[in-house]
C-alpha cells in the first residue's frame, strides 16, 4: 500500500506485508506526523526500513521534519554567517534574522579555526601549492607539506609513521576495513564512534560494555580460537560523554588475549596528555598501542584525518586502505592549517591551559547546580535528562536565549540517557560562561530537570 494522506495512520510502502503492522505512524487530523512521538531513528535507522521503498521512507521523514519545523523545534544545521566562533552569528530558523549566540556546539576546543597565525600559513600555502592536490597519492604523488604534516603527527603520537586522509571518518573506516578480513574480528567499546563501527560493515564484530575490561575479557574468551586476528577498538575520549577510556586495564586484557588495540584520538588530541599529545601520553603508554587514529578537524582547527602506527603497518595500509588509495589527498590549505595547528599545540601555544580552566569552571558549576553529567572529564559535557521531549525543549529554549547547544536523543544514546550536549572551548571568558550557565540552570528549573 502506498502513502495515503487521508487516512489517520500513515505507513511505509512495504515489500513484505508481514511487517506492515510495525510500520504505521500516527498522524494528526491535519495529516501530519506528530514529531514528538518519533525520532530520526524511525526514519533512517530502524532495521524494519529495509522493507520500505525509498519514496515512502523519504515522504515519512519529510512529514516528520515539517512538523518539527512548524513548532520551531528543528534546530539541526543552524547556519552561521562567520564561522565557528565563541560568539557565532547564526541565522535564526524561526525569524530568519542573524542572532548572536554563545557557541557550545563546536569541537574547535582551542578556537584554532580563527587563529591568525594559522590563517597566515593557509594563505602562504595557497600561494605555494594552490588548492587541491590533483589526485590520490599513489598515482599522483604526494606533496612536501603532506609529508611534513605526517611527520608532525608521528612525532606528537610517538609512532614510527603516519598517513593522512581527507577526514577522520575516512581514516577510521579505511584503517579498519583495510585490516579486517573474513577470518578477523573487531571488538568495540559499545560507545565507539560511528566511523569506527562503519569500518567493519559486513565483517565480524562484537561489542563490550563501555570502559569495562571484565566485559571485554568475556568477549575475548568467547572468540579466542575462532578468528585469526582480533582488533580491540576504543575512543580515547568518548564523543557523547566526555569521559576518558580505561586504557591501562583494557590494554592488559587485550594483550593477554593476543588482540591488537586501536585508539581513536579525535577528542583527546590537543586536550589531554602533556602539550595535548592525547590519551596514550596521558596514561604514559607510549609504544604500547598498535594503531592511533584521529581527526584534524577538532582541536587542530582544520579538516582531515590520520592514522599512526609502525612503519610496516602504515606501508600495508597504503595499499589496502581504500579510502586512502582511491581518494585525492586532503585540500592543501587545510594541510597547512593542520600542520601549524599541531605545531602550536606541541609548543603549548594554543591555549590548552585556558581550555582546562574553562573545563574545570564549567564542571564545578554544573555539578553544584545538581546536573547529571555522567563521568565527564574533558571538554564535552553531557547534561543527562533521559526524556527526549525535555531535551528538545531545553535546546529550543536555550536557543531562544542565545545559547547554542545540541540535543542528543535516542538512539544516539540509550533512551534513559538522552541529553543536551555542550562543548567547552578555550576562548570563553568567565563572564560568558556565567551567562550561559545561569541560563542553563534557569531553563532546567523551568522544565523540572533539576
Ligand atoms: C570519535 C570521533 N572519531 C572520528 C570522527 C570523525 O572525524 P571527522 O569529522 O574528521 O570526519 C569524529 C567526529 O566527528 C569523532 O567524534
């Protein structure tokens, strides 16, 4: 059956009638889906969607979007007219006017996207190299500035060699899929980033409980003689929770069972460890990790991704990692920005101390106000609410008050842990933080969250 706007329920056009009951959506008398009853998952993530034709999926999602937009609760993709700044000028989707907002939605933790020293290097690079690299490295060759960036990354991560990709996503997906064969398995912390999980699409994978070495041990015991190679995959700092991975204990377990370990340093680079070197330095475990991946788009303030490992592993990836082999090298002005950003971080000239003052200030105030922030320890703070509609409403009211934070609904996190996510950057003054925190507290009280 196809889309029928006059009925009181809408459903997907299905190939398999047996599943039809599960696919109905309640609609309002005006023929719209009630947005509050559904989340993005219902339209893009639910496995039952396999039975729906593309047209039907798109119609249903469109109806959900239009209901959210009508009530002005559609706050995805807010548009800034001047970049990712501490005070960002954002076009208000409701009034279509430009609104000054305190930006707690950026991962530009050290505000390097706006750094004049980096901008000067970008202009120099455009003059020397132009824009694009002209092709993938294996056939079109690489550039001196890319080699320099790779060496800078290897030095920061204390690894033999590195290669860069166009994004952190491409680095993760390309590294894991480049290593895993049919007789290998990836074993993930269940809070691992999507780009890591996507690397084993169609391959063997299992999950262990977040940050729990005993749970990892159980999985490793079960798979012990079933696979040739085992890769344990972790985030150094978890992107939705801001907690640090339990690396020492997890590493012990992984090594005991002969598994290799990959750590994604996307949110740790520039934030933790001496001079922002990351999680491995933070725990004093240099030389013990097999593979480090990361992004150049967060603290580093540019765009691109990397993998660092032994020289032989990097040589292997150059010819097995398809998002490296079959993709043009990163945009060269971005390479120049990343290189300068990493140098500033390495020399402790990128404001890491200021970032940590701000993190500690925000953490103390959120805790004393009575918020549940889980085990947040870094620049990412989840304000855990556990009610999708309150999360949406809090985000909207804060948007109206000029505070840019994001909702993280189910299924990005479990239903009882849905949250507002805020990220802290170095450039906030104490007055700006107070202003935001007062509004966050006031709004949470209005909604009986605290
Ligand atoms: C943990 C983690 N890994 C990888 C990525 C992907 O990085 P990029 O945005 O450079 O693709 C992200 C961010 O989006 C992330 O949070």
